[in-house]
C-alpha cells in the first residue's frame, strides 16, 4: 500500500514580501519542513541577503535559492535553482562544474519534452499541474487521466501549480516524484501554515503492524511470507543479535516479498540496512539510533517510528518529528528481552491524555502482547493502531484473523 509519503515535498516562498517572513519560514522548518526554495524575483541583493541573515544557519543546508546565487557560499547553501531564462543562458559545463563541487541544481519547465535534455539537473519543477492557487488564470493543460512517463535518465520531476492537500494523492497517482507547494501554504494565516504543512507531510501509517517472529515458524522470512499471504500490509522486520550483513541478506528478501504483496516494509533498528534495501522506513528503539539521526540518513520521504514507554520518552521523540510512536508493552510478552513496565489500558489512557494536553499529534501504535479482542478497548483510549504478531501467528486461519483485526480497526476511521 503506497501513500503520499512516497512524495518529496518542497515549499516555495511567496514571491512577494510576507510580514514576519523570516520567523514564518523558521516556524515551517521547526514544523518539519525538509526542503525550502527561496524565490524572490523582484528582491534586490541587499534585501535578499538581509532575509537570509535572519534565518537560523542550521537550516541553510535544507534551502535552495532562485536568485543571487553568489550569496550561497556565504550561508553554506548547497542548492541552486535556475529559472528557465537563467538555465538557457548558463553553459552546461558551468552547471556540471557546480555539481562537481557538491551542489544540487534544479530548474523549471513547462514542457515535459525537455526532460531528456536536462539529465544533469537533480530535479525539475513542472507546472502548472493544477490550476494555480497563487496566479489567477494560470490553468493546467493536462488531460484527465494524465500519467507521467519519464524517459531513461530523466531528473526527478516535481509537480507545481495548484498543489494542495485535497489533490496531493493525485500527484502521486500521476507518477510525479514529488510536489512543490506555494499558495497552499502562503494563502493561510501565519498560525495555520505549520498545521497545513504537517497535514501535507503526513505519512500513511497502517493501523495493523505485523512484527516478524521466528517461533512458531522456522525463520523471520517464513513468518513474513505467511503474514503477507494472510493480508498484512505493514511488516516490521525485527531481528536481534545478528551481524549487519546477515540482517541485510534477510532484508533483501523481505523487501522483495513486501513489494510482491504491495505491503510496506519497516526495518527495526538497522538504519543502514533500511537504506540499502530501500525499505519504506525504520523503527528505532530507546537504545537505538535517535529519530533525528535516522532521518538524516534516510531522508524526508521514509517512515521513522520510535519506541516509548512513558510520556517523557514521547516528548523526547516528538522533538524530532517521528511518523509514529510505538507505545508499550500492553501486557507481558516473551518477544522482548528487556521488557519495559507494563502499561495496561490505564497506562495508555494516561500517556494519550498527556499527549493531547501537550498537543503532540503523532499516531500511536499500541504494542506488546496484544490480541485481537484487545483492539476495541485500545481504540477507545485513542491509539491509531496496534501491533499484533503472536495472535496472528497462532491463528488456525491466519487470513480470517487478519481480516477480523482490520475490520475492528476500520471502525476507528
């Protein structure tokens, strides 16, 4: 099951000045914005420099500039965008020279037929995909049912023009690699912009997580295959005490199995393995790599989950914006060597109430010794979903058990 989480999301600045603009951009970075394009076509270099100087330097490596490229070195900016005019008036050798220096370059097009000639760019903006939200009368010319077919060697193509929350799934269906938003953000009030951004970035987190186990099967791969055949659409490969190469060998097969069954694969703990096999994401435990470090390795488009047992641990993770938090254990389970204190329903109620009070809006997956009959009570506490393995593994009819659990979880929608 694929979601809009596969799309890279880029925010482009308003072309005209915005009140408290530097603070507003900073708020978007703090809300999780991964890549920002500063585009001010009518701003002179002094004003452009002043705006850059007002921003926290730690975010400059996640920023591209459209004008005044000579300022990039002063601020440690490693991304340059070329307008159509500037691209046509810049020699290809000069562009390749920038890439050799470690810079990423992008450009804008209105004709997809140009893709074959732009292989030296990292990505391009194609517009307008929908009727523009910021330019009246700037309308899409794409036919209904349009599907992007990229020639071999083409750069990534980002959809631009009229992209907003209600049509983001269409962008993915059309075959674009990502989306750039402008009006969807800047037409909102300063208070609403971070909320809109987080809604746009929200990744689809399945409500049923299957975590691989060996008993009662002969191997993790056998357990995964049985779960996939039974209908599970989210699998976490959780192997412990193995060398990384051994885990990689298992993960490669798990990736293939999940792809064949159109399921998402999450790797527990081994972040570099997740990157190597192009897994959908990674789950980090309390003693594993941090969420922030995992994000640095895997990038913005991968799912990152984290383990918590207390509200303090939830608060710690929330600062790095994980896509979900696995909270547990619900009851005693033999699958964990070092079991944290058991929570029970009261424990979940306490943590979820505290999260609501603190306005921490991250999906919670209940984990640890859960069986299907626990699902209604856990949903009533406010969890997003559940991790169930043993109850599925030992079911006489695994497919019927999985269907039963999904039907229970569907009630929560």
